[in-house]
């Protein structure tokens, strides 16, 4: 199959610094929803790569890596949750788009690594604002490089190494780690981590536990400490 071209009928948009507008990978199997969403995003200044399923989306990524992805949960060949895991492993933040609105569905989506969760029907301005918020978090200002044991975290470059080896983190995992690092030595409740790592506080607190478990598997069990009954912390570096 020939991968889709990165942009279809997109007007010429650029950012304030003269660069191209951010590229959205749109993965949606419903043709009407896909075409409508593409048009709405184009009108709001985004570039869009429309794809009909998860496999086609991965083929498009091989052509051009997107800045952010909008992914429908229920798709043939490769569903949205599996696609989310593949995209976040490549460093692409994901906003899930779905008709499912139960809390358990949102927890599953966020546990898969999604940055946000938008239910259908949706307001185009809200979706666009969520995408901008995801990119702001990804590109947010940070200056420190921190070492915890044999783990080195470069917040500016959004890079984590363990014993000199690069450790791939999803965008959600990195934001949870960053929230704890910026409050090193302090115990943060799950609700506090959510407030710092997400734009809203409606997420199920268990999503923090899920991401801390993943971080421990990748970085080692001693990087993040559990303070039972209170929350999590990263110890202050020894002087």
C-alpha cells in the first residue's frame, strides 16, 4: 500500500517563527468523521495526515514523523490503544478520539500512553486547544539535567539514560517523572501529580500508579519512592 501523502488540500500556514505549522497524524476509520475532522483542523491552521487505520498510520509515520496524533480507539487491523503504544515509543504524543465515555475507557486510554482523551461528538475548538496544550507540555521550558543513581534525566532534551543507555519513555511517563523531579524531596499525592502532568484533574488517580510502575520497570525500583498513605517522591540528591 502506498503511504498517504502528509498533507491534503492544506492552506499555507506557518508558526510565529516562520516554520511550518505542526503536523497532526489523524487515524480514524470512519470516512465521514475523518474528512470532517481533517477539514476542521486545517481551518485552524494545522497540517494533517489522514489515515484510515492503525497500519496505514504507521506507514504514514515512516514518511514524516508527526508532531502529535489524533487516534480513534476502535479501528481495524491495529486498534487505537495498540497504535498509541507504538506512537508514544517514537516520542509522538497522542490524543485519543472515541465515542466511549466511561471512566474505565479513559483509564485504559491513558494507561496505554495517551496524553489526552476526547469523546465524540467533540467541539473542534476544544480539540485544537487540547492539541496545542499537548505540544506546550512537550516543548515546555526546563533547564536542568538531574542524576538519580545511575539514571540521568535531561529535561530540556527530554532524554533519559540509565547507565549510559537511552531509555525510551512515553510522553506521559516523562511528564510524571518531570513532576516528581521538579519537587524533588517532597511527597506528591497522586492528585498533585495529575495536576502537574495533565491539563485537567479529571483523570483517575490510578493512572499515576500505572505510570510509576512503568517508570520503575524502565529506570529501576529505587528511583521513585512510595510513601505509603501519601504518595510518591524522588529523594534529594546527597550533598
